[in-house]
C-alpha cells in the first residue's frame, strides 16, 4: 500500500472517520427498526460492535469463511492485520467515502459496508496484501481465491493499491501481481489490468491518481496510465496514456482531454 495519508489533513480525516462510523450506526439502527427480518443481521454485523474495525472484520470473515477456514479463525487473522497496520482501516474508510461521493446509486455509508462486493473484495485484498508482505504468502493466496469465489473479483495479493478506490459493480475485475493503482481511482466492472504473455517480473499496468477506467476495458503490459486520464469503455490499451487525456478504441488511441482534472471523482464516462 502507498505510505501516505488518504486525505490532505490527518485531523480532517480523523473527523471524517468518526462521522462515517456514526453514520453507519445511525443507518443500521434505522433499518433494523424498519425491517424486522434484517434486525438480527444488522445488530450482529454493526450495532453490537464497539468500533468500525471490529464490525468490518466480523462482516468480512462471515462473507469469506468456508469449511477450510472458519469465520472465527478468519476474524482473528483480519484483526491481526488491523492491529499491525492501521493504514488498512484508514484505507477502508477512504474507500467508503469514495463510493458515497461518486456512486449515484449510493447516498449512505452503511450500504457499501453491508452490500457492495467491490468494497468487500478490496478490504479483503488489503488483508491479503498485508499477509503477502509478512511472507505468509500461502494464506494470502488462499484469501485471493476466496475473494474471487465470493465476489467475482481477482486481485493478486502483491498488487499495490492506493486510497479512495472505487470498484463499481466489480464483477469480472482482474488486477495482476505487479499492478500499481494510485489514489482516488474509479474502476468499472470487467476491467483487466493484465500482462501480455508469459513475461515475468514487472509486467502489469501502473495507474495514476484520479484515473477513470470504463467498463470492460483491458489495460495490458507494463504501461503507465497518467494521472487524471480517462479510458473509454471496451478499450484495449497497449501503450502509455498521457496524463489528463482520453483514450478509446481497439487498440486505444488518444482522442482528447477530459473536462475534469480527476475524472474518477465525477464519474462522467462520456468521451465528448
């Protein structure tokens, strides 16, 4: 993970984290009172927990568990990662804020926490990434497999991912081992950040901050997508993309510049 704060001010971000957790609690209580069938689920997953990290580890472990790894054993490992690397929880907060601020279908904090598999896949990946760098690579690969099975998202645990990432819809996203994704990137469904063959070592794309990658795009090879670029849906990108440019096509070519400095924030996928 990138080693810097997710927001410009640590004090501002600390306040945002408190507000976000309070928002999740308020929303869960309201829904538990209104939808009695979900009350037990909402209490066990959110309302019975003292803090965000406890609720998140409980929820992820129950989503990922199987006959090999129980929810209890997974929760222990997830909590271990949180206790040793506070940036994992900081990143989770920044990812929730990214979804709330960018997704036109989501105006709440609790909705992505509970139901968005792109958020779940990303938080589970962050734990797998920690395990990978602790040389616990077999378990990291086990988690990668569970993430793929449960959420239809395949992220290699060695990939490098920044803060404020939004995996919108998420189904079919593939992110290769040596991929690097900067802060505040938005990636639509069925996107591949892949290699071009059987080459080894550094072979996957590097995505700059603020990039928007349209649905079904394939970005292949050790190439750079510059900061603030926009990749049109269905594109096959095989060469570097300049910062603050728009590309589309098979193979993708530059067709202009986006109106925004950070297309990922506006989610405007038009290529006018």
